[in-house]
């Protein structure tokens, strides 16, 4: 049974109205089967540019293209009925100008059927966010550690410690004032995330931030124990499916080598057999 009763599909306005309410549940998805699994349990499903690392084996998210995001967005759309679908804008598809950002976002929304897009950046992207929201493109912001700027940050480091907290706070306020309906706070000190959450009129979504945030997000392959190239401190493993899958693959391989698979029940004879009252083919 699903954890959340089936309702009409969520909208960006619905998410914004949940400020200070029941915490919002976000997960990533990149495929139709996973989208179907998370749909009834999540308020928002993000088609994240983390797909580049999780499914395509890229070292960072920087090599992800707009075409890749659209392909995975179309797959996820087929698996959703109720959760709000957001698609990440990949590196290089929106930074040049507000006009470039609009062209990219319009294409993503038209081709995937998503309800909103997410882009990284604070004060530097406020003009672009304002431009997009003024033209009917709902925006989810992302400040703190921004994976697309990992080279600038010198790695996946905590952002906003000490006096640098003013920068992160300013970025979050700028994103909210520009019209975003929610903002992700990634890998920032707990006290800073708590303070920003209390100051913003829009929901904050934490990932390595604070339980006080209005919601939380994790990469689904991380929390299921499938992706194991690295494991950030903020990830909690709710399962170890990678180990289970590897054990199953090893068992299959051994049975093939021992000629124990396929067995008689997996094969077909010259005439149909009756199984459980029905005819097998």
C-alpha cells in the first residue's frame, strides 16, 4: 500500500503552499520503472543531472547534455501520475543569458511534459530566474554546494561555513525574491540551513543541510545502495540493493556454468503443457 493516498498531480503552487507544513519528500528518478516506484510516495520527483554519474558513468555532472535530460525526462514522465516532475537544466544550457535559458527550459518542458525546471545559482542567476518565471516557467533553485560549479569550489566541499554563510544566505534570498517556488540547500552547515529556512517564504529542500528544512531530497540510487562510487555523509542507505543484485548475478552465472539453468521448467516441449489450470506456451 502506498504511503500517500492518490490525489491529483501536484503543481508548483501546491509545493510552495507547503511551506512550514508536513515535510516535502523529494527523490530523483531517471527511468520509467523507478518513477512508478516513487510516484505514490513522493511529492516531487527530480530528473537530476546526477544521471550522468549514476547511469552513464561520467566523473561529474558537467558532461550531461540537454538531449540526455530530455530523454530521461520523457522516460520518467511515463511513470508518474501524482508527483510533481522537475527536470534539471544541465551545465551550459542556461548560464549564457536569460534568453538561452528560456529556449532550453521551453524545450525541456515541451518535450518531457515536466511541470518545472531546476537550475543552480544564487544572486548571479536571479535575473534569469525572474526572466523565466515571468514567462511561465516555474523554477526550483539550488544554492550551497552546486555540483555544476564543483571545479570552482575545489571539490564537493561544505559551503557556507563562518563568514561565507552570508553568501549562501544572500543566494537563497535572491532566488526566492526572483520568483522560485522552492530552493535546494546542498551541503551547508545545519545552523545556516535552519536560519535560511526560517527567513524564506518558499520551501527549502535539504540535502546535507538540516532536518528543519521544509523537505528533503536524496538520489534514489544512493539511498537504495545501488550507486557506490562514493558515499556522501548526508546519504542514509535504506537498502543495499547493489549487494543483493550482485549476489543474484553471481548465482545466475554459476548455474549457467554448472548447466543448472535453464531447468526443465524454463524450457518448451513439442506440445503445450497445462500449468495451474492454464496452457503454457
